[in-house]
């Protein structure tokens, strides 16, 4: 199953100094998707869209794409790229 990570799973951990700097940098930007960057660092996307994204990613995860080539021409915001 492919699914966006649960952002709550990264909460409460003490990040190393470089992760702290990355968190500060990320605060300058708006994120649409919630993407796991490290074991403790997740982009602060919009949780409102997670359930819909999960439905799509679950369906894709059930498809057998072995031996297939995929070209995502209109990737829009990159959901399928990740």
C-alpha cells in the first residue's frame, strides 16, 4: 500500500540541528502534499486532502506495473511523482 505518511508520527521527536534548520526553511513555504523527508521530518502539507490522495494512491498500489514504463506528462503538483 502506498500512502502519504501520517504527520503526527513525526511529532515529539528531537530533531538533529540540521533538521531544525530545515524545519525553519520549510516554514517559509506553503506545501500541498504531506511528504516524508526523513524519519522525523515531514512537509507540513494540507491534511484536508490526505483522504482523497490515499484513495488514489491505494488504487495505484494495487496495479501491477511490473515491466511497464510510465510517463507522467501532466504531473500538476507531483502527487504521482512521489
